[in-house]
C-alpha cells in the first residue's frame, strides 16, 4: 500500500510517461495482464489507457490489473490510469548506476553552531556540578571528623 506522499511522487513521475498499455473492447484479458506484468517488471511504473470501445471504466480496469499483478493503483484520470509495483530488477539497475544512493545532506552551519554551544554549556554544567558535589563531600567528611573529635572529649 502506498502512502499519499509516495502516490503524489509517482503521479509526478507518470506525467512524462508515454501510454504503453492499451485495454480494448475485450477488456482485461490474460494477454493484457501478461503485458502489464512484463512492463511492471521492466519499469515499475506503467501508464495505460482504456479505449472507448471497452465496456469497463478505467477504475475497474486499473483495479482488476492491480489485483491480478499485485500492483498498486496510483491514479485514474479520464481514460488513463497509472499502476506501480516495486521491481528488484529496477532496484539493482539503480544501485549499479548510483542513482539509488542518497544525496548527502548539506550541513547547516547555524545548527552546528547551536549544537556546539549546547554541548559546551552541558560540559560546563557537568564540571560545576562535579565541583560542588566534591565540595559537599569534603564538608560532610570535615563535619563528621569534628563531631567525632567532640565526642571523644
């Protein structure tokens, strides 16, 4: 199942695609499903068209092809529909060409500076807390010694 953001991105990619899958008057046949399978494996994203002579709506055609191939319906507009299914073959090709690698995020200098200041402030706080903790321990030891000296007398 696709999220709305993924669907929107796929719709944007489908704008430039040519219509490669045609459904005629016979409707969704085994040949149409086989062709859809082939194209989904090769491209992941397929744009199709339902001819006027077909006795089915584009939504029905899209749903039937998606059910038969295990694809997800991306959009149906007018007589055209777009379907998507992840393909291991396409992913392997993207990995070889380097397109699948994420672009390194640009470092934000303002954020880096703020993080550095926060870390420095945290370090100063920890040092101050440790100093006062040590002072409190020394005072407690000193009071304990004085009390023991008074008790001996």
